[in-house]
C-alpha cells in the first residue's frame, strides 16, 4: 500500500518550503497506526499544508523498504529539503520528529 | 486486500520463546535508535535485510490477526461466495464465505465460464453484453442470474466482479463475489404479487379511486377513475396517474375556481394530518346538464409514498331527489301560506321555476261548464322575451285534446317537449304558439285522479325527466289540485255565508248568543236594548222588561233545551209606552254534545204590535159604537 498525501498548498510565510516525507508502516499494526496519527497532527500543526507524504506498507512493497534502507517499521524518512533524516518508532516523540523535519524550535 | 497479504513471518508463541525471538531480532538491528524503539515497544516489524520479508513483532502480529479475523467475519456478512477466474473467464476458485455453501459451488464449476452454467434468465444478447464488459475489463456489479439447484428449486444469485492485473499490468482474470438473493427475489415476487392483487381489487371497485402522494401527485388510479374522467367534467375528474391533483385544483378557473380552491385546501389538510377525512359536494355544469359530484379524501398514513385516497362519486341522482323533495316541500309551504287560489298559483309557479331553472310557468284552469282550458295565472323571470311570451298566453283557450295543454288535460299524463318537437306527435308550427322557441314541461293538476287544470313550464332547455321527476310533478299536481278544490269549496262556503248573512240581516235586527245559564255573551246588530249593557243578563232580566205569564212557559222551554220561535216580550219605556220584541232561538251543543247555551235572532216588532193594538182598540171602539147604535 502506497498512499501519497499532499498538503493544501496554502502559503505560509513561516513555513514556505515543501517538506517531502516517506512513512514506512506495517499494514495496520498498532504502532504504524499511531505513527500515522501522530504525523498527521504534526503536519497539521507545523507544516501548514506545505508537505508531501508517501505512506508505504512494507508488507505489500517489501523491496521498496529494502531499497530505501528501512530496517524497522514504522519509520519516517524526511527526503526533502536536505539533509535526509530518519525517525523510527511511532513518532510519539514530537520534538524529535520536529528536529528531524528541520522545524527546530517550533515544538510547543 | 487481506487475501493479498504475503505470508507473515511471525514469532512463535510462548513467553520464553518470545524473549528469545526478541533477542534474535535485536541482532538483526544494528542501529541504536532502532534498538531503543524496539525496546520501547514502538516497532511493529523488522525488515529482514536478506529476504526483504517483514518479521512481525508479537504485538503487531496479534493486532493483524485480530483484524483479519474481524474482516473475514465482516465480509462473510456481505457475500456468500468468493470466486476467481483466469484470463479466459473460467472459474479457478470458488469458496463459500459461509458454511452453507449450497450455491453454484456444488455444480463443480471450476474450469467453466459463467455462460457455460445452466442459467435460464440470460438471453444471448445479455451474455454478449456481459462478455463485452469483461473484454473491456470493467467492474461489473449485481449481475442477477437464475438457476435451478440440485433439488430443482429456483435460486437467484447476484454476481459482482473486478478485473485483476499483475505487477506488469497484465490481465490475469476476474475475481469477485456472489450473493444468494433468492429470499430477496422471492420477497420481491410476493410484493409484486401483492401489488397486482391490490391493483386488481382497486380496479374491481366501481367507485372512482385515486391515490395521492404527499405533494398531491396521483400515484395510481383505478379503472373506474379513468372511466369516470371520460364521462364527467368538473374539477379534478380528468387527473391521470402521474399528474398533480393539487396543481389541477389550484389552476381551476372560471366557475370551477371556488370548488378548486376548496378541494385543494381540504386535500392539503388531510395530507398534512390536520384532519382524517374531507368531504365536498359540488356541481359541474355542462352545456347539456348539471352533474353533482361528491369528493371524499381520506388520510393514508404509514403507506410509503401514499398519503391520501381520493374517492369521487356521481351523486346527481341523489341530489336531484333531494332537490325534488325540497321542491315538494316548498310547494306545500306555498300552499299552506296562501290565502287565495290566485296567490297559491303564483307562488307555486314561481317556486317551481326558480328551483328547476325554468323561465316561466302558466296555469290553465279547466272551465267545466264551457269545457275549455283558460290561461288563468302565470309567472316568469324578468326579460322582454319572457314577458312577451306570457302576454301572448293571456286569454289563450284550449279545448281538451288541442294543443299541449289540451292533450295533457285529455290524457292526464305529463308531457315534455325537448328541443322544440322531439317526442311529440304535434307539428312544430302547432307548437310554436304554445312554446315559442322554448322547451316545455306540461303536467296535469288533479284531484282524485280528475284533471282540473294544467301547469305548463317553459325554458331554453328542459332536462329529460326521470322517474323521480315524474313522481314529483304528479305529487305537485295532486297537492295543487287538492288545494284548489278545497279553496273552491271554501270560496263557495264563504259566498253561501255571505248570502245567508245578507238574508239574515234582512229578516232580523240583531243576533245574540247565550251561555248555558241563558246569559248574553254576544249581541250583534242594532238592538234597541243596547249591546254592552245587557251582556251577562238573561232575557227576563233586561231593563224595564214587562213580567207576564209568558215568561214562565218560555223558561220551561229553555230548560227543556227546546227551540223557540217568535217569543214576544215587552219593555216599558220611561214615557210609559211599551216596546215589543220577538225572538227566535235554538240550543247550541259543543263537539262532545254538551249544551253550551242558546243562539238566536231578535226583531223589534214595536210598530207592528202598536199597530195591532191600535187596530184592536179601533175595532173595540167600532164594536162598542155599533153595539150602542143597535141598542139605540
């Protein structure tokens, strides 16, 4: 399962760069489901629609995970803007996720 | 999607084993963050770097198994069989989602295409269409097929399918589901059968019936309704199924506007639940006749779209009967209030004209002595034409058998002239003086089956009479005849009394009445004894009455209730002269035969008596003189 999500594209002076992410999950595993929910909340609060998210189910696309160097699920890879960063786990550590996404100091 | 899940590598069950498993998988993970996440329980699966397979951690495995079981349970509710076909549309798998898999599966359909199965409700064209869908690789839904199962029972199934493609987008076949819809189809058949039955019952009813929905559209109407619309005009009678009854009523114009508004308002109240029943009687006029309709609207809650039932009946006959009964009563009222035959005839002719819509009416009296009918009374609506017509009728005389009135007089039967001449053996020219340009209704006025006159009515159009109308005119003719006969008798009696009174006035000076004690209760006429002064007195108590032996005999006659005649008595005047009176009387009895007194007459005979006395005195003097002379 690959799901691609786009923000609404609303212009925001604070966050004008589009963040491109890939979230690797395992079907409806409990941590995967939680990771999706946590990431949705962070995107809504901090990215203001300026993001592109691809959700990849490794059960359906195992080769994709291998190719991308993913070892565990759930894992979030920030692909753009550089540098590339990866967060593993259910993304309940919000500050860690924000740091990885480059939104330093925005955590509330 | 579940079926597409790859085989999961999973940890063996058992707490100790799980710990060993965790140690093993931790060895696969080299990075610190991954290890920390695993230890924090935030990881669902680890990717085997050698095979790419996902190794589910115990918690995630349990969650996925539970979800899969739940999903299977849910899809088991949605369909009965799951099937797959190859690229030639041949079944390669067919599994029942329920334990009771007695559908197509038992036929041994593996290797066969759908059209190879014994299905009896699909035509060649249907199959061509279906195969075209498959060729186009489109999803098809709810293809309903019918077949007989092994027991010979007819079963219906609904099939839906979607095309399947491999990773390189090559068509691999179809997969889909099948649902047994036999019960639903049987229920639908029962509903259709019930609807057909309802329809047949509705059509069998002779009353025109239509069913309206909540906005007033006609959902259905029976045969009688449609038939009614072809024969009757009026508001709402021509509304066919699918049209809006309320809109037709709202749009009614001309003379139908008021009825249309009233009917629409009533129906809206019924549909809105403000009332359970609405009834409305109304008249529809056509160039040839007036029709009365009775509309009845009944609320019909809880029946799907149906909100109200409209019944429409032709009540013209009933209404005519009521009107004719009212006419008979009106005629009876006219006769009761009339004081003379002329006023009775005028009012009766008028009320008949007004209630029946006739322009004018005439009464021809049969003059028995002359043997002719004479136009005696008439009444007509205002208008020069009618007045001229009635003017020409005055003085018109018919012999029995001549003209319309004469024919009715002779036959004693009503006669109707419709459209000038139709139904008569009389030439149009012969009719012209009687009817002019009018239709006419002529009927006899009778008493004891004997014709004493004829009533003739005329109008621009006279409706052909029915039995009830003929009954009404006979009744009216009889009522009027009876009244005229009684009136004639009363007039004759009045004339007789008048003559008697004149004669009585010539033969007596006063009339008196007494009670059972012989006391005056009434004195009429020029009594020399006075009037008011003597009331309450007897004859022998009168002022200055001269008492003599005659009174004793008179009192004995009264006590015996005898009639008496020329009883004479005298009163003494202040000047010393006497006045003389003669009375006659007879006893009076009430209806029960009880004596109530006397009545009689009195005559002042003073002059005659004085003359007699003077004559007697003169004779006496003459005799005395003769006697003296002879003695001399």
